[in-house]
């Protein structure tokens, strides 16, 4: 993020900065704190954010840069022309667990 948006910390919807970590082993009736925090679980200096608020904030930034954001669609495949990305294929929207069309169905774009 610092490379893409230098100084983003002053504007982004950051909830808190991680100052310390701890790992607890939970049982039905008690918990035990581990004496160390494994490296993959160490987030010291990173941020606690709401991904929903962060994505909305980021969408405003990219739209201000002239990029069109299509919400409500999952990207399923990048489309290439030679070595450049030229588009994104989306998945169908409005299908149920059995892959059958619901009333709000929209096909791929």
C-alpha cells in the first residue's frame, strides 16, 4: 500500500495499529497463552481494518484516478491481448447452490 499510495495511513479507514500479539489455546473451560507467537501470526506494526470500509475507500481512490469499478461481480478470469491485460471475465450472478438461475440472474460479461 505504501508503494501504491504513499501516506495512505493518514486517510485510510484504519481502526488501530497492532502493538502486541498473543496466541491462546482454547479448551471448553479454559485457555492457555502460548509463550511465543509464531512468526506467521506476528502482525506488529500492521493495521486492524474493516475490509468493507477499506474496499469502499479504495474504490473512491481508483475511481478518482479514472478507473471504472464494477461492483457486485466476481472476476473469474483475466483476459489478455499478447502480454497485456485487456479485461476481466466475470462469473454468472444470481445462481443458486445447484447452479440454477435465480430471478436476479445476470450472465457473464
